[in-house]
C-alpha cells in the first residue's frame, strides 16, 4: 500500500505539469490579454476593443501595437510589468520553478500575492464543499438503504419523485427560490443572503460565532445539497438491491440473523464500495463547479468567485494559481478516495493489483 501511495503521489507531478502546459498554451492563443487591456485603456478603448487586439505579447504583436501610434518604449514597459517581455517557453519554465516552491506570483490587478489571496478565499469554498458533501452523504445513504428495503412501496415511489424533481432543478435556480422564500423575498426574512459571517462577528461569543457561521451557511449549503443527493441516493439503493439478492445474504438469513444484522453486518460493507468511490467525485464537483454560482448568488467571497473574476479580467497569476490548487486538491482527494476502499473492505490490495 505504501508503494502504491508513493507512486500515485509521484504521478501528481507530471499531471500538474501537463494541465498547466495545456492551459498555458490556451492562454497564449486567447485574445485580450492584460497587456492588450492596458494598451486599450491608454487608448480609451473598451473591453471589446481590447479583445480585438490579440493576446500574446510577442514581437509581431508589439509591432502591431506600435503602429497604432503608441511609444514602443511604453509598450515594452507594459510588457515588462506583466512579464510578457520574455518568450513563452521561458515564461512557462519560470512559472514551474516558482510553483515548485508554491510561489504563485503577484496578482496583476489586486495588488497582493496570489498565495495570500488563495489562503484568504479558500475557507469559504471549503466550507461550502465540506458541509454540502457531508450532509449529502448523511441524507443519501440512510435514504438509499430505506428505499432498498422498501423497494416498490409507496415510500419508494414518492421519495423517487422528490429526488427526480430535486435533481432536475439547477442549484442556482433553487438558490433563488430559497432567497425569495426565506431571505426577505416574501414576508419571511429568516436567513442572510450576503457573506459567511455577520458584520459584528468579532463581537460575538464563541457559541454566537458558531451559530452565526451556520446561520449564514443554511441557504447556500441547502442549494448545493438538493441537487447533489439524488445520484448518491439512487446509487446507494441500487447497490443494496444488488447485494441483497446475493447468495451470502440468503445464507445469513437462513442462519436466523436479524434483518438489521444482515444489512449492516454483511450487506453494508460490500454495497458501500461503489458509494465510497463517489466521495471524491462528489466533493470535487461541489468544490469546483457548484461553488461558483452559489458564491456569486449569495455574495460569498470564495475561491470559485475569485477564479472566475480573474479569468474575466485576464489576471493570469490568479488564474494559474487557482488552477494549480484546484488540480492538486482534486488529485489528492481522488487518492484519498481510493485509499478509503481499504477501510471499507480490507481485502482490497492496490499494491497486489498493480504488481
């Protein structure tokens, strides 16, 4: 197991490099880079004009900019300010060297180190992803087991209907409905819609801070959970239904074991293998995709929102720093999910499988 873990950790390095390389190449080809936007602002051109200028900072583009009447020295200074005075391969190599020491550089437009920005925003995104994933599993697994044991009953039919409706409704739409219903859109104004804590958070007691924190999380986490628990519930139900028909379950019942002992002493471990395998994917999907719209709707200053704003403004240090963290975090979570297999079923040996 140790050899397998080390091998997976070492594979993270080339994976990160390839992902950064692909995105670096895409960024070089994309129009409207920071240099072009700076020149457009000097010329009084809006964002659309900036996009038309091109996006690489190479010599041909510099000549094109100079032909617009700007001083070539001024253009060179702007390129040097944003780091576009060097060839693309050299810039990529320097980026890798800095990233090896977790130095993501300085934001073009925020005036702060990217590392500090990521550390500042990450607690918000992790809070959403962690609590949404935890609640999803706490609801989905018992519900899926209940549906499996009462397969075909009225409870199974009605719960399946509710699950399908929740799955079909986008998280952002459900978030808007929650705001209208419970955050001042109607006569009910029970929950806040801005930020993760109140303005007077520092003045509250310890219990007051905890209560205030969860009070702000109710609506955004609920929005993420509603659409996320459907797949896991159906997966849990189908896994249990598949295991209940196995011969070892028939044998256990023939021995006189209680239904509770059969389900949780024999079926649970085997059925949970598929469910456990979905933990990394569930958390990553919430962490990457789900958090962005929810952070925007509820005015949460998290990593997803910052990454989106950086991409729109072409703040490349923030874009690549966030990409690095997202990728690294996703790969590590995936590894943890694979290792959790052995906790559920010690018979699984990845080292022997890869020998």
